[in-house]
C-alpha cells in the first residue's frame, strides 16, 4: 500500500494471484459442518445458557449435554465457585475452553446467540429470571417450584403466553414411564371411576429466623444482592448460599410443600384430567391436607416425615421418593421414584412394564428432549405454562390453608380464595428492588 493506505498496482496483482492459486484447489468442508454422517451442523444446534448452577442444575445439565443437537455456551451464577465448577463440567464435556461465565445473568440474556436457558436458581428467583429470559427472546426450562407465590405463577404463565416462548416446568415425572403408566391406568378406566388420590409432600415448615450475620464477601466471590434478588433483605451468611435457605419463608415456596408437591400434586392433576382447573377446597389436618375437586374426586396431600422410613400405612417404602397413589372403585395403582408399580386387582399386573425398563423419577432425559423438540416445532411441552400454573397454584393454595390452619374454599376460575381476605393477601408478597 502507498503512504495514504491505498492499494497499489503491485498489491492488486499479488492479491489476484493468491486468489487464483486458492481457487485452483478444492475447498474441503468437514461433514460435521454440513450435518452429514449423522452429525449435526453447528447452525442447526440449539444454544443453551445456564442461570444458576447448583447440585440440581448440575444433574439436569449433565443429561442435556448428552443431547447431540444442544450446545451449552454460557453459565451465569452469583457464586464464583459454582461458576467455575460449571465451566469445568461443560468444557470437560466438549473438550475445549469455550464456556463463557457471567456473574450477572442479565449479561447472559443480552447475548443474541443464545436460544434457550435453564433456570435453576433457588425458588426466589425462578419466576423473575424466567420472565426476564422470555422478554429477552429465550425459551425457558425452569426448575420447580417455578413461582414462589400464586401471583408469580400467574405472571410467569401470562408472560410466556404473551412473549410466545416455549416453556417447560421441571416437573420431569410427567416424562418418566412408571408415572405415565400409572396415569394411563386411570385414564383408560382400568381402575374404574377415580375417587381418591394421594400425593406425598414433606411435612410443611414455617421458619422466619435469621442466621447470624457474617462478613459479606467481595461481589465477584458472592454477589449477595443478586443472590437475594426479589426476596426480602437479610444479612449475609454463607450457609444460605450452600442450600440452607430451604424452609425459610422468604426464600422457599409454600412452606416447603412445593418441594415434592410440585411433582406429586401435578401428577394427581394429570390423573384427574384437571390440567385446566384445581381443587376447590383445602382442609388442613394433623398429618395431611384434604382437598376436593368440583368433580368430587378427593386429593389427600400426605405429610411424610424425613428420613423416609416412617410413612403413612398406605405407602410402600420401597417405592422411593415422591410416591403417588390413585384409587378407583375397581382398583388402585401406586408408584414412586424407584420405578416400581403396585396395582390391584392382580389381573392388572399384566399391564405393568418389565422391571428392566424402569427409569428413576429424577431422570430428566426425556423431559429435556421434549423441551428441545418443542423449541424446534414451536408446540406445547408436556409441562407447559398452563399445566404449571394450575398444579403450582393448587400447591400454594394448600400451603396457605396449612399456614392459616383453617379450611379454605378456592375459585379456580378467578384463582382466588372465596370470602377470605387474609388468605387472598398471601397469594403474593412484596418484591425487593434488587436492580443495580
């Protein structure tokens, strides 16, 4: 080039010669780039970002990384140690160092090259982060409970509808074979007319105590303001960040009732073909909570103490965590996370799949596959916003009845308690201004 930066005749001739030389050789494009030989072209892969990576998310993400058409590209977490552990997992799987880390998930959401996110923070953040993700144009897989209050579940479902995003609630038992079979036995009339269902939950707790204040770490180590998010402020204590927030009213969903209830009540909703409604009555008892649907079916929410050895008489311990039971006038079916199915009468045993086909209830593989397939087809997932909204609100209504220790009536159309202003106040809670 001449001093003015303009190409000289010599520059032009040299560049032309180089281009001619390159053109004389065939361009070799790897089959992986074209999507041949069973490979998926990079342009066809769904990119995934992670918001919050603790133990449960690590389990979910490990399953998602095995899907050939998914590419995890970024992780956001307020804790440096969790960010770093997540990067080791992702980069180790892909054999590179490409996973980008963020302290603030808003920076992840600003990326136009990310198609979808998994939200796996603590309960306090699930709805708020999912809503921001939807508004940023991302499809969302949210760990449960997806909303910490009735109002949060409503806003989340409405946002997904308005933004036309694909949403999957992390209630993966809808995609696990033994639970599917149990529901199928109800829907096909093999048990006769359904009249009673049992959903297991932890014994509810209501804890408002604060742990002792500790020195607050640097923001890059733990961003305490962002960890709290919309929840009420309290002093830093590392134990909260390590999972001891569970059971705290400010951080947990429905006095812990939704820890299992988001799964087990959801399965009962499905069995009762009530995905567009919920129970109309919630009556707290000493060891359970009795709910009734408008169609007359009774839902018993059983409080199961921990560890799991001490159970109500109708539960079979070997079935594992999150057991449910459906009872009709001609038979019953019971199952849990270990995959075993117990049925009566004996004649129904021939309907039960071989034990070698059991899948544990924690397995998210099929549920994640459904989510990503629906991203491509733009169709509803098995745990779509409406399914989540109804089953979660049913759990929250039950939790409020337990907190107030009185029978409550609920209007499933208006999604409000009937003639009980105190109960209606508990449908929402103030959100702290966390934005900085």
